[in-house]
């Protein structure tokens, strides 16, 4: 039997938030590509998916939120 069977992808997903993991043939390496364009290679699929799902941080420290502006007391 030839052709795509049940559950076999017949097209590549496209969209604003698609993340990909592909195997680099001839190696034990996987390449993850985030929808933001960032790429990373790893042998461990769990490490790669954790990195992909950490978007948009990708391992960078979280930004410190800005301090609120001081307020004035009326009638003080």
C-alpha cells in the first residue's frame, strides 16, 4: 500500500505560533525552531522542548517589572 495512511501528516503546519523539532539525519541531534526564528540543537528531546516552550524567554532571566510611579496624596 502506498500513500499517506491514517494519522500521517499530509501537509506542514504553518502559523504564527508553530514550533518545530526535526532530526538532523546522520546524527543524534535534534534541531528546535521557535516561531520567533530562534534555533537550538540538542541531543535530549526533553531539553529541547523545555527550551521551545519557555518562549519568549529561551533561558534568559525574566525582566524586572517597572516600578509604579509614585503617587501624590491630595490634601496632605
